[in-house]
């Protein structure tokens, strides 16, 4: 545990030297402000222009889902970039043979970052939310978003051979978040084609308020993470 803690602190020191990673760490705050204040203003402007009474309001909970996923995604993106940088510099090989080990290395980079992201998401979501209000839903969205962040980080580290590829792949892998749009815009049973995306089941739980969808959210996320961990470690 001591080795994992020191390794995590080492990653934080590395982040301070990289302005891009620092910006990624601040992105959740900026995105939160943009969503909390920008979306209602845009909604009012659109209603004034079109004369319609509801345009974006029915999708406020979708914005909450996206925000709950963005915060962990940014933190896990930072962890993935650090890991790719260490791979390029062959630093990770030296860490693997220390007390930390390969498994401890992944825990200190991805799992520790995910825990921090979950806590931050649970704190920021009630501040910047548009519709979701219950404590249970906030925790569920924070956990679901964190699991997606872990999946994105593992995909990037597994597939990318360098940091440049990692940045490009992060954009592609973030498409997993778009599964949340399925229940809002695609009628069932056709929307079930997105069953492999954890965000799809997350959105179903929020829309219907049915806790049964927590199970497939966790199950699908767990399968993704297990396969990716087994592939990499």
C-alpha cells in the first residue's frame, strides 16, 4: 500500500510539469460551469426564437449523465497519458521490478485516479447538475461515470503505442459515452443495439427511475474492465 501511495504521488508531481495534463484536470470545473449556466441560457434563447415551450429541458438529465462521465474520463485520461509517457521513456519497466510490481503500478495509476475522480464527481455533480437531484442517483452517476473512465483509460493504454496515438484514441473511445443518447432518441427495442455500452443502461435507469438497470450497468462495465485488465496485465 505504501508503494502504491508513493507511486500515485509521483504521478501527481509529473502532472504539475505538464500544462496539458493540468488543463485536463481543470476541465471538469469549466465544463460544469458551461453546462450549469450555458445550457439553460441556450434553452431560453431557442425558446424565444422558435416560440416553443420546451426544447432542451427534456434532455437536462442527459447533460447530467454526460457531465458525470466527463469528470472521471478527464482524470483517467491524465493517468493514461502519464502511463504512455512512462512507457515511451521505459520508466514503467523499472517500476515493475520494484516492490510496486506491475499490478500495483496499474492500481496506483488507474484505480487511484478513478477513486479520486469518483469523489470529485460526487462533489461537483450536485453543484452543476441540471435535473438529477436524489442522492442515490448522484452516487450512481458518479460510479457509472468512473467505471467508464476506467474503461477508456484501459482502452487507450492497451491499444496505443505512444502518447500521440493515445490522445487520438481517447477521442474515439469517449464515444462509449454516446450510448446514453439511445434511450432518449431511439425507440425500444431498437435502442437495445447499444447494450454493450454501460452508458446506455445508465440512461435507462435515470429515465425510468428503475433500479434494476443498475445491475446491467455494473455487469457490462465489469466485463469491459475485466477483459481489458486481463489483456494488459
